[in-house]
C-alpha cells in the first residue's frame, strides 16, 4: 500500500522551474553556452544554477567579477531563455495539481522574471496564479527567503501557515529560512532535506477542511518530519 503523508496549510507557494515546469533542456542549453564563454566546466555551473537568479549564479561562480557585468549577462541570458521554449513541458501531475488549487490561496514564487514566467507557464499549458512573485519583486535571490515571505504576505497568511513546493537547494533553503514547510519535488530535491519529498506532482490530493484551510495528501513520500 502506498504511504500517504498529509500536511495542512492555508496557502501554497510554488516555485516554477523543475517544480511545475520542466525547463531543464532550455536551462542546460543556455547555461552551458555561458559556461563555455567563461571557460568554466559545464557540470560545475549546472550544479549551482538551479533556483537562483542568473546574476546570483554568476556571482557565486565568479566572485571577483564586477556585478555590472553579471547584471548585463543576466539580461542577455533572460532574453535567450525567454525566446527558447523547445522542450518546455509540465512536470508530471502539474496540470491536475494546478486545477485542484484553483480557488485556493496559492502564489508563484520564481527566480524568473515576469516575461520568462509568462512564456514558460504558457508553453507548459499551466494557468498563471493571480499572485506571483518574480525577479522584479525582490531585492535578494533565493536562498534568501524574501520571495516566499512576500508571497505569504500578499496572500495574507503567516509563514507557518504556508507550504512551499520547490526542487532546488537554494529554493528549499529559502523556504526553510522563511519558516515554512517544504515539499521537495523531483530527484534533485531529495538531497536537501525538505519536509517531504515527492518524485513529481502526480497523485497529490487536496481536501478542504472545516476551518478554511486544506490538507495536502502526498502519496509515496519520504518525510523529514511534518
């Protein structure tokens, strides 16, 4: 029998890339080109790129590089990624999961800018949440918790009432730093001690509760405490 882990919440905060949308092919194409330009090993770049804004990845990899150059490269990279939707598809289970969240408090919290978020959600055929925190909304990139705290505030809930869905080390760290429980999505997430780990979004059931909150029934998970 499949084990079920249940988390209760009043709001859900959703990362986009590799959590709702599989954009791995685009990310790898763009960042491997950048790595080659900088004379960096592609594998080293791909280990740190997920979950962060581009300029923050560049600063981590090239700490002595002028920030103005990172910001200029970031703008160039965003344009490339926004123009490239080849291979962008929903994470398994994402369409049904988003449909189940319709009408419940939820927000997108992504390191992508607004244009890239619009393009990728549309390419994956997923509805854009009414509340979205994008790169333009924050002054600090994940793993800073600013984005998740802003998402909770816009929805009108305390951090402890929110559950985050994330795939990356930076994102999971940001969710924990915000004081939220974190559902880690995908193989990469398992190594970063989320509250609960799921292979993808398949089979997640949402149940409305009498107090106005809801229960997230998560099938087949490994837990680190709920």
